[in-house]
C-alpha cells in the first residue's frame, strides 16, 4: 500500500503507539519472501489495462514479458504471478477509495 497510498496519518500511527519520527521517510517494510513479487510488480507497474473509467488490471501478457526479460524460471512463475495479483488487487482498492472520497 505504501507505494500508492503514502505515509499513514498521525492518528493511524498513534493508534499503534507510533509517531511520525518513528518511521523513515517513504519507507515501506517488505518481508523477504515478498520481495521478488514487489520487484516484479515495480518492473511492470506501467503496464495497466484501462478503459473509460480508469485502470482495471495489469496487462498479464506484459507481466509475462517482464518475467521473460528478468529470466524468471518457469517453476517460479505461478507463485510470483499469484503474489503480484495480490498487489494488483490492493492497488485497485486504493485507487477505488481515492476516487470515491
């Protein structure tokens, strides 16, 4: 979410006992097991399908091309694809929330 949503508000931080000073500017924690999916998403982040109402999903053919260019093994692709779909869903939710405020 941090890639598309920005820093949390002071009230959100306070709810968990943090202050803005506790966070590094523009920092987002990523578990090591999720790092390959984040890197793949970032490499394909400009490859959205869109229509009259805006973006509605990543272009999966372009995602496959990015996997080819990055040399991702066939055995790793299904899991990475599923992980990127989770990121894609969250990004679409964030964009939807921003458009319905």
